C-alpha cells in the first residue's frame, strides 16, 4: 500500500489496544446476526474473487460496516476506508479494522472538514481499482483531483439515495467516467434498508436521545420516499399522529391515501412536535418555518447530509445556543421559545452520541448486495460503460436466496408451463 501523510486511526487514539478489543467485540456480536455476510465470507475466502483489487471506501465506520470491509479483505482485496460523516465513526471499530493486514482505516470520529477530506485523500492515495461510497464524496474527489486514476478504476458502488441522485446528475452532465452501481435503488435495499432500517433506527435514536415517547405527538415527516415511508409507518405504529410534507403530487397523494395528513411545511410547522427530514435535498426546513414552530419542538434529519434543516437560518434567529441534553442543542428565540436540534442536524441514526445505525439484520442485506456488486466489478467490470448502472437482478436475487436459506424459509418455483406462459405473447383468451 502507498504511504500517505494522513495517519491511520491507531495514531489518533490514546489507548489503542482497549479500543481494538471493544471494536472487535462489537463486530463479533453483529456478525452473529449477519447470515448473508457469513455465507459470502466463506465463499470469498475460498475463491478469492477480489485478489489483486484495491478498494477505497467512504462509509459509516461502525460494527456492521466493518464486517463488510473484512469480508472484502478476506476475498483478497487491499482495503483503505474512511468515514462518510464526521460523527458516524466508532473509533473502537475503526481501530479493530486497522489491525487486519489488508485493511487501513483512516476513520476518526469528530474530525473537522479539513481532516475529513485529508482522510479521503489518504484512501485515494492507495490507488484504488474499485470505490465504495455512502454519499458519493469519494467518486467526486477522484474525478476532480485524481483524473489520472480513472482509467485504472473498474467501477464503484453507491449505497445512499443522496449519493445516487448526485451520481445521476453527474452522469447527465457527462462527468461520470467510470461505471457505478446504484445499490440504493435495488429491491433488496429499497424494500428493507430504507423502510425498516431508516424508520426503526431514526425513531429509536431520537427516543433514546430525548427519553420522550412518540405516543400522541405530531410527527412531521419531510419527504415521502422510501425512507420517509418507513419513518411515517413506524411513527404511526407507535401511536404518533403523522403529517407528511411533499413536493411530488403522486407521493403526496400516496401519503394521503395511506391515511396521513398532508400539509405544506409552512402549515405543518405550526402543528409539529417532532420534525424528521428524509429528502436528500437542502432547505427542507428554513427561517419561515422556524418562526412558526412551537416551544420545545425536536428537529432531526435522517437524510445523508446536514443540509435539510437550515441551521444557519436557525442560528441567525437564535439569541442563545446551549446543550440541553447529550446530543441535543437548544436554540433560544427572542420570544423565549427553544427549538431543539438533535445530532447537529446530521444523519440522526448514526450521528447522535448513542446512535447505532440501522438494525444488524437489515444491514446484512444491504451489505450483501454491496459485496456481490464488488465481486461483479472485479470479474466483469470491463463490460460496463461509464455511468450509473442498476444492480443486475440476479445478484439481488442471490442475496435474497441466501437470507431465506439462512432463515429456513422455502418458496415456490414456476413450472416449465408457467414460465413458458409468462414469457410468451401468443397466449390469449
């Protein structure tokens, strides 16, 4: 591996050995509940499908992610990883990863913007042949500052809604110069990770951070995509009154027909007790909305970047700011109202002090897709043109089959006659 000026995580910690032991303990617990990664780990170790590959990763470095990283290393890859959010790294897990002979982890919790990108530069200095992203910062940096590496990169994978949206915009502008799989958009991610993962982990993190109940509260969900649907569904299931804000008429209609109240944010701002943004876009909640909010509201973001709740606007309006509780900052208005921001407006289910991210079983599925996509790039990357690609359906189904087998669940097959009927246009009434 290449030498870099930015040191790995072990040089940032005062008690490295203790951190490594605790990180390994977290990883081992998670792996017990990850049957997909366990099955793939055995296959990858035997077949070495990633031999000769160097993988640069920018992800949320915690126990579940770490098991994906080790799987890729056990499959023959050299891996360099850093965080994709300054507050989502678990330093102990990062330190445990860094003990593997084929892994270098630069991820450190609480870094500033300069250090965040220094660590990403350090990963790219390993001269990757494959990139794996949460949020697309790695791909962007490669294209902007390391264009000489592009010809040697066979492809990448992107796991988030925000990252895929950015990649599609980049592709539309003709600026994406290697193939990237949109892992976020495949059924095994959309149906489970975005709905159950985001919904459960966001609500659980907010509840544990605040020690408050959902029952009877007016919960405003900004955005009714897959993540917003999950948040709305889980909040309703805990007896909250859900209000949905949308910009797409079809999604607004869908939310309405699911029984939720649908309002513009300017009206929802007057009624909400808790606000959770899930759009991937900026300025979902701004100055005009803060002016209408009740004293004591909670503001949380479940989108990838900290741009959905406009904290610059909130700071301008505030006469004072102070920590009201670990992970909660109160912004006091001139009229005495206090608006409470959780986890600095960052991805709440990973950035709050007690946050653990999505449930283990959910991430096992998403990371299983990541693993088989990386395997596909190593084997057949030259067959894909530059641009954003859907995950091949057979790979998505492979991950589902592994999960069902692990759960002891059987399902039906089509008969030859049924298959022929479905594949033919000649059968009529």
